[in-house]
């Protein structure tokens, strides 16, 4: 019985998220809370809401044209090295210059520690490491 309820709740969540894509964080929190409430009651709603918001806050992966542009962009003459490991989800230090992608201002890129990375310009958060 519980598996069917979770399955139905998940289906509703997926349908509502695609149909009403207002804000991924809001949809993630609401969907997580609804699913959590069905599975675990009020405590499940609280946990599901927080988890859903965290997952919903992740930015969408960049389109292929952005990845292609970053791969082909000329490398700067000076090499940028940082001590921190460059990983998805972590912001680049302020000392790293990020360059906007001309055709898509939602994305920027940098070359750090000999790795090309795509970042969200406003937060400097790494979205993708190009390998």
C-alpha cells in the first residue's frame, strides 16, 4: 500500500514540476514536502521540503552549445592556479576571472588549474568541469 502511495505521489510531483516550472527551488520544496508528508507525516514533510529545496536549487546543466564554446575558447596567456579543488557546486575564489559566454549570459567560464569550468556568473558556482 505504501509503495503505491509513494509511486502516485512521485508521479504527481513530476507532473506538477514540469507543468508549473516557476522556480525550481519552490517546486522542489513543495514537492519534497508533499511526498514527505505522505510517507512520514508532519516530520516527513519538514525533511522532504528541505531536501526538495536543496535539489531544486541546483542549476540546470548547460546546453551543448555552451560546452562546445567553452571547449574551443582560447586559453588565457597567464595560468590560473588555486589551492582549493575545483568541484561542481563550489564557488570559484574572487581572484579567478570568469568570462561570460557571449551567446548565453546565464553562463560564464574560467580555466583554473588547467581545467575548463562552466560557472554561474552571479554566484561563481561551478556548474560543470569540462574534461
